[in-house]
């Protein structure tokens, strides 16, 4: 065993995040860590690494174990070059480099220092650090980052590039266990394939926070954080779905039985009370009172049991019998509520966007050439290609055409035609930075105002509730302080607010948890309007379907 985690309690103010959470990680084991947004997955990483010590419990790490983790925040590292940032976190690199660089000037004939210097040279070679720059450059090329960026400041990288650099750092560290947070967000299909290949072949253990089903399909075990505890599922994503269905149906049955028992006991209380009132014999009155109090005590105990969270994937739900399905629908955990008009609503077969022989670029070099497609109401188109192939560029050009604003990219050839006054809902990879300094309440208010929609306190709070925010507790929270999944839900609110005729989605599943992804897939399958989407989530793409527009020559 490499790591054992026992957290008896972890709280933030009045909110208890974990209660009696425990698990362990074995050598070479690949574990996926999942859970609803806000359940504390990243917090758990901080507890394991020692960054967060404000909890009750114990973290056991086998002596000599090297724990390597990706960072969520990079404050204090902005002025380092990217290469310095990576090297600085490699095990022993800083210590060995210091010895190799400084000892020649000070050791003289000191035998002890000579030995330390000799050992450092040997260890530097054992860790293959003499070739470190070449290895990092090769990793940059695999993940499609310009290798020249190894020598720029870390602070100048985009959020997606920083995530990739952190992943390269973790992979090159060759520790005993890697803690990796959402590694495939912002990856294209080739980079993701490289990561999956590395994860499967790597001799190190790994604990990976991810809801990417392609990654979860190759892990050895899945740990789910739910109701403040963790639940372990042997095998990969498919095994998780089967086991979760079995366990959850049992829990639903038990909970349904407890609710029926409460109802029966409430009837008993009323009956005993009436019998007590009618009785004249003191002994009989005492007996009925005792039975009433016993029933009330059992009711109190049953009501004191916290309701478990129930979620079963929709494919497994289809196999339920009517009685169990009714109980599950009654007690299942609330999910986001994506309100869209359905395909059954009357629509016209109107052309919304037509792209003809389009070539776009920044300067005179095209990112892509001769792209052609037409999309009508109800149709789906997937823009597919590597990062840098121009997928987001063509989306921005479409939005510029709709808004009447200048396009950042040059039209080297061809045209984009859009239906006049078309309403498009846009979901971008990252939330608009203008929202970050606002509270959640203010951000939703701005969304409604910008789209010329009616604004009321009731409307804003209803939207919060529909998207799993607590209107009272979360309304005053700064958007910048929301989790990645919560920010994603704000983007969904903005995308759907004004009943758009068409949706454009750029990697919409990146930060969402599994139930929210499923709800998004359902909503998109049933949505009446047209959809253009970019996604390297093969599960999502298979669900949404549509015509595939290949944006680079490798496809």
C-alpha cells in the first residue's frame, strides 16, 4: 500500500465536506476519482499532499514514497520560464543541480564534499536529467505545444497550456504515485490518446480526478465521493455503471421501505392516541401511551437518517421494472434542469448558416482551407481536428458575422452567411472573464440584461436552483471562487437564456460531472434547433452525432 487516507471530518464553516471518508491506493494502481461538482475532489488532493492540514484524521504514506501532483493554482511561479517551472518540481533536481553547480568552487580536497559531488553526478545520470530538455521538448511536441514556449515565462501561457505543462511535469517526475486533476480538459484527440497510452503503460500508481469516460474506461478502480464519504468500485467505467446500478437499486429499496415504515408508524401514532383518549383504565392508558411514544421514537430515528444520493445512468435505468423505476424517480438526486424547446415543437427547414470555400488565418497563412458546410434547423455538425486546426477560430468568425463585429481572423478566401437576426447560444471552453469579479447573483442578472430578458429576483433564484446552486448560500459567492463545474453551469445558463435557434458548443463536457454530462446529452439530443459542436469526448460525440467537418489533413 502506498497511501492510506482516513478523514473523520473536514468542514468549511458550517458545511461538512467529508465524514468518515477512507480509502487506500496500492502500488501501480490506476484509480479514477469522481463525484458531483463541489464534493471536494480537489480539496482531497490538497489534504494528501499536505497543503491542507485543517481536517480531522490521518494520511499515511509509505516511507520513501514520492508523491507527484499537478497544481490548481500557480501563484509565485509566473516569472519562471516554463522549463524552470518543470525542472523545479522534478524530484531531487533542485538539490542535485545545486550540488553540481556550486561544489566545484568550494570542495577543494574535502573528501566528504568530493563524495557528495560524485554521488550527485551519478544520481543526476540515473534520473536521466542530462537529457531532460530533450525529453521535455518531445513531450511538448506530443501534446502539440510549440517547443519554443519552453523558454517563455510560465505566466504568459494560457490556462489550457499551463494544465498541459503540469501534466508533462508529472509524467517526467517518475514518482511512485501521481495525483492528476482533470488531465484531458483542453486536449485534442491525439493528445488524449497519448495521455491514455501513457497512463496504461506507466509503472507508477495514479489517482486521477476525471469525468472523461474515455479515461475512466481504462482505470483499475473508481472511487466516488458521495454524501461526504467515498465508495470504491473495482474495474473500469463499465464495471462502475453495473455495480453502481446494483448498489443504488438496493439503497432505493431500503429507503423506500423506510419511508413506508414512517408512514405506517405515523398512522400507528394517531391510532394509539385515539385509543388512549377513549380508554378509561389507567393501565390501558399507560400501555397505549407507551406504544405511541415507542412509535414516535422510531419515527424520529428513521427521519434522522440522511437520505443517500441516488444516481443511475440512463441506460441502466431502462432495465428497471416499473415498481423500482417509480421509486427511483421519486427519490433520485436532483440534477441540473436544462430547459430547451424539443424537436417535436414546430420548426421550419430554414438555412441558418452557410460556409462556402472558407479559408481563415492570422496573417497570410491559413489555419484551414476550403471548408464547406450548411446547417439548417434541427441539424448537427461536429467540427473535428487537432488543437490549432482552426475550430475555435471558425466559431469566433461565425459569432463576429452574427454580431456585426470585426473578425480577429483574416478571410483569405470564401464566405460565411448567417440568417438575419439569428439567436445563437454560445458555450466557450472558459467562462467570460467579465463575470469573474461578480457574485453569482450579479452574473446571472448581467446575463439576463445583456439578452434583453425580464429580470426579477424570483427569476434569478429559480435559475440558480435549476442549475444546482443554493440561492441563499451561493448567490453572494464570487464567480471567480466557483469550481470549474460550477462555472460551467453558469455558461449553460448564459447559452440557453434567450431560447436560441442554434447552439455552438466548444468542449462542453470539460468540467461537468457525470450526471450533468448525461443531462446535457439528453437536452442536446432533444433540442429543436441546430447545433455546431467541438468535442474530443467520444461518448458525447456518439450521442449527439451529426455531420463531421474535418478541420485538418490528418483526419
